[in-house]
């Protein structure tokens, strides 16, 4: 049987932080941020953690769809900012909504996380599962170095997700997931220091998010463009890329010779929300009517970022 996205939902923290507000906290400006990234505002948690955001999304998916939590077979959460090493955010969600028949685990693939998780969910449906929940959620604000203006202004918090159901209709057409650990140190975050009395080494990295911006920019322009080119043979209606930077999306659209207006964007009010960025864009586009579930619109979802990881899924809604 095939898999079909039957519901989308999202949740972002109430605390919207404008570029101007950041300019009162560090040496930056609205002009610099918006011209270089396309970001004008982002939402930053005050007391919530990643599981809180994902639990909100799960509750909204249940409410919107009318499905019962105990009908869920699995819950996958893509995140690079979990509350704990264990329990997983997915298990915290599962517990909170009492999805007693669902197995649950997190997927760590940074900004490709939602695409990786959606791909894995589709395989679970194809091999017999009936109903799953797939959420991308992050509280990146807790791992940012707020004294480093080169990264602190880029990222935001949020969560969004989908219900994936068994269907007679074929929606998933093709995919290509890729990784390159040899370039993994270009974007790191959340290093956990060993504190045992036997440990004599030294911490190789800080817990803060650190990014070699130029290297990630070039990776995105080259490897990601090639991945999309391989997946998209002929025409698509829309492309939903990870919302990292407006300029990179413009450059990729030129390299692919695909009209810029086919690339949906929302980094302007969310910032870069890593694994949450694609499902946030998907739900906002469904809510605005640009995308319609069941419309047969042909879309590409493309994630790219830490790992390094990147990957695309070509599907119809
Ligand atoms: O000087 C400038 O213009 C600066 C140059 C550096 N910038 C960057 C660099 C890299 C990213 C980025 C991050 C991820 C991880 O989610 C994935 C993909 C990308 Cl392309 C975002 N911004 C900001 C503007």
C-alpha cells in the first residue's frame, strides 16, 4: 500500500523577536540581517522545550484530523535539539497524547531531518503500518551562542508535522537521501563533554552551535542543486526547500533554471528552524491555500544541513 499525507499542523512560540530587537542586544542591524538572509523575525521560546512544541503540534493534528491517538502505529520526531538524550522527544509526545499503540523515536539529521523522517515513515506504511505522525521540531535558541552575531541572528524555534496514512493512491514518486560525514564538522552543535573521573581528554567542541557559513553555503549551492536536478526530471508545481537563507534559494533556482516563484519561502518570519522549516512551510502553504492536500499538486521537499545531510522527496499531494 501507498502512503499519503492527510493532515498538516504547526506551532511556534509566541515570543516573536524582530531584527530590530536583536540590534539592541548585539552589534547587528535589520538592514544586514534582512538583506543577507531574508529573515525579518523569528520566534524564540521563553520557557518551552522542544517536546512542548511538538506536543502542541501532535494535539493539533489529532484535533484537526479527528483520528484517535490509540490508532497511531508510530511517531517520528526529527530534531537536533531534543530535551534529553533519552527519553526521545517522540516518546515524550507519545506519552503526553497516550498513543499507547505507537512506537516512537527521534531522527537526528539536522535540517534534513523532516525529509529523512518522512522517507522513513513512508517505508513503514509501505511495509504494512496504517497510520503515523511525523514532526520536525527545534528549540535552537538553547544551543546558540548569543554572543556570536554571525549565528545568533539566523535561527528560530518552532515545530510542525503531518499525519501519514495508508492509501490506494500513489503519492511518493522518488527520493534521494545523502550524507557526508567527512564534512560534518562544518556545522556542529550540542557536543556532550565527558565528565567521568577516568576521562583525560579535552572537549573537542563547545555545546554551542558553530557553523562554517561559507562551506555550508557552497555545499548547498553544489551538492543540493545536483540532488534536486537528479530527482526532478520534468515539471513540478512547487519546491519546498529547507528555509536557511533567501539568497541560497535564489541561487539554486537560477542554477536549476526553475522559476523563483516555484520556491515557497517563509524564513522571513520564522528564521532558520532546522528540521521544523519544511513542515512549517508545508502547513503555512496548506493554510493559505497555495497547496491543497489531495490536489495532486507535484512538489519537491528538500532538506540540507548538518551531518552533512541532504535529501529530496518528489511527491504529489
Ligand atoms: O554574510 C552573509 O551573507 C552570511 C553568510 C553566512 N550565512 C549563512 C550561511 C549558511 C547558511 C545555511 C545554514 C544551514 C543550516 O540550517 C543550511 C544551509 C545554509 Cl546555506 C545560512 N546562512 C548567512 C549570511
